[in-house]
C-alpha cells in the first residue's frame, strides 16, 4: 500500500514539475499563434485592397490571392507554435500522412481539381459573363452563372444546364454576345428560268427593309452553285443582337419578305421536285398542272 502511495506521489510531483516547466511554452506558443493570426488578417486585408484595385473586374481572383496569403501566415504561425512546444516531429508525421492522403485524394478528385482550375481561368480571362448568349458543348443558351466548378446555362427550351468548366477549355465554344451583333445567312435557290440579276436586286431590296438590319456592315449576295435544277444563292447581312429573339425575328422576317416579294416578281423558289421543261419559264411541275394527252 505504501509503495502505491509513494508511486502516486512521485507521479504527481513529476506531473507538477512538467506542467510548471511546460506552461510558459504553452503561453508563448499561444502568443505566437495570436500574433501570426493578427498578422495574417492584416496582410489579407491589405492584399485584398491592393489586388482589388489591380483586378477591378476579377474580384474573385483578388479574394483567392489574399486568401492564399492568409493561409500561408496562419500555417507558419501554427508550425512555429508547435516547434516551441517541441511537437515539430508530430507535425512532420502529420504532414507526411497528409501527403499520402493528398496523393490519394488527388487521383480521386482530379476532375474536381480540373474544373476548379478551369473555373479560375474563366474568372481571370472572362470569355463570357452572365447574360451572354453562348454555345458550349452543343448547348445553346444564355449564361446564368460562372461558378468555380460548373457554368450554368439556360437553354432556349427553358432547361437549366450545368456544364463542367473543364469541358469548356477542352472544346471550342462560341460567344454570340461579344460584338452585340450577329450575321444572318439565308440560303435558297431559284429556277433556271429566272433572271439572276433581277433575283439579286429584289433580294437586296427586301433585306434593306428588315428592322434589325445594321446598314453600316453591308449586305452580301452571292450565287453559290449551279445545281441539278436550281441556281443556289446565299444572302448575308448583320443585325443588332442582344437576345436570341433578335436573331429569330430577323430571320423569320427576311424569309417572309423574300417569299412574298418573289411571288410578286414571279420568281420561282426552287424545291426538290421533278419538273418537265416544255419551254415554259422554270419548267412545269408535275403536281401543279395536269398533262393532256391527245389520242
């Protein structure tokens, strides 16, 4: 019994001596950690203001850089505090274990890391922004949000599509809102019996009446092909583009105008049917006129 009591007394004495010896180190470590914490917050605030001026249009990037400074100073304070406490070997083991875990996590989350890095490039380069009409990975719509991992698009049918950011930089994509204008390209054909100069004059005259037309950009009309039964042409002009409705309205308008005016001018819009040419302008459509056979 006396041996047990003596052992406990020795243990308490050793513990008291260890606490008295170790306690100043604990206070010093806490003081160092507090100093580095205040320093990290100050550096973060100063760097955020500096980089916010340098990257006025990239505030996310400024926040990221200032956050890296904050993390660096906090990590340095923790490492120094552990050294004061004599626990640097524990930290070394923890870092070694974290390195192994990091390698495993790197393989497991490599796609997420790729998306985050691509998101960083998007926020820095800003090839498009919310409100722009884009086509990404065959998805056409308006950009709702550019996130760190995905970019959100609202398509024309009304679906919300999430495109991984790494897909954007792995493929080509188109921003239709960059210049706030878009080109309409209309392709069609007329019959062999039509006057091509007259066709060109009529088509250009109708394009000039389109409300959304940007006249300063010019209008192009080219005959592109002598096909089996048609002279094919291409009509191109620029319109003011803000939303997809601007493009669709102008395209619909020019189609209606071309059809009506061609009918008034007796110009035949060719379509793929078999015709028999008996000297009649444009041939005779087998489905439009009956054939009379004299016996």
